[in-house]
């Protein structure tokens, strides 16, 4: 089984670190602090971190260094739009990423079923029937519930958010990953699990951009998950 998918078979909640910068030292630090997997980006402006990620040609040296030494699976966001995702999609297939991560409306049709698991994201505009059909129509093996409107990033997690995450989990038969668009805290881990969430992807909103703050956040969430 694919190493990333296997995590969801063996862990009660998978901890993924979404790097705010494509820096190998941050990748090493995240894994050492207890992350189960790490995600990187290209061809996108990341709203939560305020970072511009370049093309595959620009980012490839860092990707190759990270992939060569990573003790766990790594994934990649191919782009922040359909045209940007298409730019380097064929070439990225030659790199040993364990999963690809994209909003469903950014996935090129020809890119489906390429042999690498797809973590397809839905935003706040997706209807339940679209989420329900992601696996059948897109071959998505995971669903990323990126359902918080961008102008609400960084606000505390609410009961209503948990209801919405639970709705996504009920609409699909694949693992649901929640990114920290909200300022999710370690105390929220148990309630996320109760809502049916199978993966927590922490990023800039809760980790910051520095190695020290990333390590502190990963260690804290690792402890919270292990004790849940």
C-alpha cells in the first residue's frame, strides 16, 4: 500500500505538516518533531502563509533534497489554479511524491488516475453531492475539507465548523483531512476526531513560518494526538 494511505489505516489521526516555505531544514525539523507526513507547494500564492511558491524548475532542487532524506511520505500542491496546476503536472509525475493535493476544480481531467493518490480539496462553495461524488468521478482517495472562507482564516474553531467537517465526513467513504484554516488548538483534537476527521494538516496559521515555532507546534499536536 502507498505509504501515505497506510498512515490512515494505522493512525487514529494523521498529522501532516504543510510547509510555509520550501526549505529542506523545515521539512527535516517537522518530521523530527513528530509529523507523519509533509506537504510542499509550487505554482501558487499561499493565502495563509502569504508566500509565493515558484515553478517546478525553481523549486525542484529543494524538493529533491527533501524527498531524498524524508523519513515519511511527502505530498505536493501542484498549483493555485487550473492553468497553474497544468504547467508542471506532467513533469511532477517523475518525482516520488506520495500524494498530490489540489482543489477538485484545479485538477486537470487528464491528470486523474495517474498512479499517485489524489487528495482532492473542496472549498466552502461545494455542494454535498459534489463531495459525495469525488471518489467515483475523480478517483480521489482522500478529501481535504478546506471549507473556511479566506476572509475567516485564523479565527477560532467553532461548533459550527465541527458540524460542517462532520457533514463532509458523512458524504464520503474516504479519509477526510482538515487543514488549519481556523486557529485550531491542541484541545480541539478530540472533537475533530469525534467529528470523523482522519487527518489534521497544520500550517502557517498555527505553526508560524520559523523552524522553532514549527517544531513547537508539531510537538504539541503530536502529544495531543497521542494522548487523545
